[in-house]
């Protein structure tokens, strides 16, 4: 009787092993067979210059990967046009189209939970970028990742452009020689954490660096060139001859301020930006912008793409990315000033 | 005490409720129409979508309306026939139901179709071969030869007797080749001196524009055959006071950058096309063909020559800055 029991158990065990072995082989076969991947990319606004730069780099990465690995990469890039509702619909569409992974630049970083719910249900990993969802959301699933540039670092570097210039030649910033550098501030969206941090740390760096500053005014231009231009035009009329420095949360707003300065034919006002967008770098080179802080766009997009591809191919994320807590990647940044 | 009749009524109520539930929440009685999604691959001749912004807006709208799953594919190297051919074959192999191709060489694509290497419905974009021969299932594009003629006429009206430098189109693709032929068909018989300009590398056209301005000044006119060389030439003249003025800068293209240069008066005249409609109609045709529906073949779409003052015209505004 006892012997018969053991015999049955042995057969059961053997059967289980065969099933496991077969399912394992099937998995291997699947991984080997994967000759095409589909990545859904949703941008918070397609007309944002920095985001557009990243988009261009992502497309380059996809082409290089296709050529290098012989795996077809379909990038489905969508513009959410600043609407979280549209973005939620895009996420649904990506899932229904069978995307292997999604790269999302959230419209509202505090409203990522609905997208995360959908991704978790469909088991589609998500790489967020540029706007970091709140910590509680990021901790909900181990298949959520974030790529960005540290806002505090950008701000400190931006501040140090001004500090270094002031130390070299105070008169280049303090144009009217009253011993104080009077500045105006162009800020990004009030709901964007980077906007608040960039403002705070940029000004703090100026103070810590011993630059005597006085804030004339500031305004929210929502990262946009046109809005910044309108604000600057208004300030030039309100404070004629008083503005000596324009501190901008990004390059697009700095370019908007430059547009206004050119229209008003105002001279002697220095501007600093952040992002290192292509037009921003051109403005630095032409001397219109005192300096900007640039994160390496290739590296930035490369990190997003690398995580996305590794997840899509069902592989472990490559070690060289050295993700913080297994999910965060901070892109290094550097100061860009005009070549002497 | 519940009577037998009441019991039967309750049971009937219950059955009605169950029936209503099945009716509303399942497709047991009312079959939901299954939406068929068609894979459409759009393969262009360029390495980037810079000149396809409005086209893509139209394409996206048609994709939503006609349930198409569109893949927009660019080449690895600009103007590579071989790559385009490989991509067409790859997309077919991956199961696309229709192709929209802006060909590097239209004849090559039609040859592929004749050899049955393309076995899904094909819509050709901007190709003389497709438009003339009706060999592709659909052909959509613009009459670039006519556009070139129109530009030539404007130059003869506005820049009498000046030397005309042709920018771009060094390795002429179909489009810039036809545009150039159109310009020459007007300028050469009218006795204009037309000089095909050469340039190399990034910024080459900008440098060439600068040299022409220094050498010929107001006696020179630049006509750019493609949007890239036009944008570079415009960049050279966008900094006021850096260069002497030339007689005029003309060309073709509908990118926001070029429209901004036109708005600022850097470009004097621009041949523009209704790219939004081209995107919409090409994907609509492809999706219809993929679903075995009858589709209109279309043909040449609207194009026109505009100046700075035309930009605020409602008709052009709608065409050049389409709402999504």
C-alpha cells in the first residue's frame, strides 16, 4: 500500500518537472523569437523644445538599436497637448495596441496613479521621464522607473554661472553701479516640482555666492517662450532701465525674454536659462544668453530607451545605468557658456 | 401567505431582470460590432519627420477616424532606395495591411509592385510615377512642376533680370527635381541667368548665402529647391545688419520655422502645400483599401504661393496651422 503511494507521488513529481521544463522552454523560445518591440511614448506637450529634443534623441536611439540588433522598434509617439485626460486615453490606446513598454512624460505628476493602475493591470512597465510622479505612486510597483535631471543641481549650476561672472567682473552684471544686481524671475508651471526647486536653489546660490541681489518682480510663464516674451515686454515698460538680470527656469522662457528685449531694443540685460535646448545653445553661442545648464540629451534619452528596451525584451536592466533604488536615473548636467 | 400566482410573478420578474442583465452586460443577444484595426505603415524618403509635422497631424486624425494603427517610419540614411525597399518588405512581413510610401524613386517602387514583391495596397505620396500611371492603388501629392513654374513667374515679375541662384537638390529627389524643372521652364526662356549653387555639410547653404550676398548683393535672388537649404539660407539673413540685402529669397516648405522667416520678412515668397490633407487622405485611402473598401484615388492636392501678408489670411492660416 505504502509503496503504491510513493509510486504515485513519484509520477506526480515527474509530471510536474515535465510541465515546468516545457513552460521554461516556451519562455526561452519567446525571448529568442522577439524580433520586434513596440514602445508607446506620451509627451506632456509636443511643442516644448526640451521635450522635443528628447523625442528626437529617442528616435535616433530606436534607429540605432534597429540597425545594431536587427530588432524592429516601433515608437508610437503621442502628444498629450497639456491634457491629463488625453494622456490617460493615450495610455489606454498604447495598452490596447500591445505596447511592450510605455515611456510617459506626465502632464500632471500628481495624477499618475490612474495611468499606473492601467499599466499594472496590463502588466506593461512604465518609464516616466522629466516629471517625476510622487513617491507613493512610484513605490506601488517595481516596474515603474524614472529618468530625469536633478532640479536642485540644475539650479545650483545656473546660480554659479552668475556668481562666477560677478566675481570676475561685478560691473558686467551691476550695470547701473548701485551695488545691487536687480533681477526678474521667469518661472515654470506652479505645479511642477522642478519649477519650485529651480527658483529656490538658483536664488539661494546667488546669495551664498555673495552676489548682492534685489528681486524686482517675477512671474509664471509656464515654460513657454510666448508667455515669457509677453511678461518681459510688460516688465520692460513697468521698470525701465532697472532690470539687470533675468533668471529663467528654462531656455524657452529665456528665449522669449530675448525676443522681448530685441523688440524693445533694450541692451545690457543678462539672462540665464536651464535645459541646454538646441535654440538655447545657439543663443549662448551668439552671446544673447549668458549661460545655460545642459543635461546631455543623448544620455538622457539613451537612459529612457535603454530601460524601455530592456524591459520590452524581458531582460534585466543593464548594470551600467546604476539605477538609484532600482528605479531612478538622474542625468548628469553641465554649465554651457560662450566659447571664448 | 404567498399565493402561487404571486410566486410565478416573482419568478417572472427575476427572469426579466436576468434577461435585461444579459442584454445590457453581455453580447449574448446583441452582438457588439467588432472594430477591425488595420496596420498601415507610412514610409518616407527622409531621415526625420521635420517636414512632415502637418502631414502627421492629418495622419493621426485619419488613424483615429478609420481605425488604422499607423507606423511612421523614416530611413536611416536620406534618399537610400535600398533601405526603403528593405523597410517595405519588413513591414509587409510584419503584417501591415497597407503601405503609404513617399518614394526615393517612384519607378523602383512600382517595379517592386509589378514584380509582386509588394502584395498589400500601396498609396504613393508625391510621386510622379504613381500620379501619372495610376499603377498604385492610390496616389496623393502636389504638382511640384506647376509650383516651380509659379515661383519662376513670381521671380520674373518681382526680380527683373537678376541672377538666380538655385539652392538645394544636389542629389535631386523626385520632388526637388520636378520643382527645379518647373522653375527653369519659366526662367530660361525668359533669358535669366540661373546658377545651380553647390554646398557641402551642415551650414553649407548658410555660408553660400552669405558669400552671394557679399558678392552680388541686391542683384542676386536665391530660389531654394528644398526646405532644408531654404532654412539655412534664411538663417544667414535672419540677423539684421550682418549681411548686405539680396534681391530676394524664395523657396518651398511648410515648416513653422520657414513660416516664421516669412512672417519676419526674411523670406519673400514661399510655395506651400496642404500637408494636413495629404496626411489625412493618404491614411484614409490606405485604411479603406486595407478593409477592401472602394477608395478614391485622389491626385494633386492644393498648393499655392504666399507672401508675408498672406499668412494672416484665414484660408492659409487653416491650411498652414491646422488644429488637431
